[in-house]
C-alpha cells in the first residue's frame, strides 16, 4: 500500500464512508478507489483535488509529502509569507 493509499483509506474509514461513496465524491468508480488504496493505480490531479477538498486536507498530505493534514487558509498563507 502506498502512502496515498493508506491515507485515503484512513480518511475514508474515519468518516465511515464506503469506497463507492468516495468514488462518487471523486468522480470515479469504487473499483478505482480500491485500486488507489492498494497502490495498483494513482489518481490524476482532478481526483486528488476532489478528495483533498472533501476531506479538508492538502494534496501534499494525501500524497505523503507532508504530515500536516489540514489545509492552510489563504489568510494564514499570506501571514506566513510576510
């Protein structure tokens, strides 16, 4: 299982969602979600974006590039940049 697959499964089960329900959120089949979770396939950018938006996490968190799971608000990013 990839880092993405593990995090997707963790987020999905935490919200008690089926693979089918997550597939509908992301615009893919439950089979695609199952393959993402097992690491057989990788999602495209539109699927990553839909999942990140639904679970309110960053794409970096979903893909294992960051351990900070929450998205930063636009105001917070601006403050950090100053």
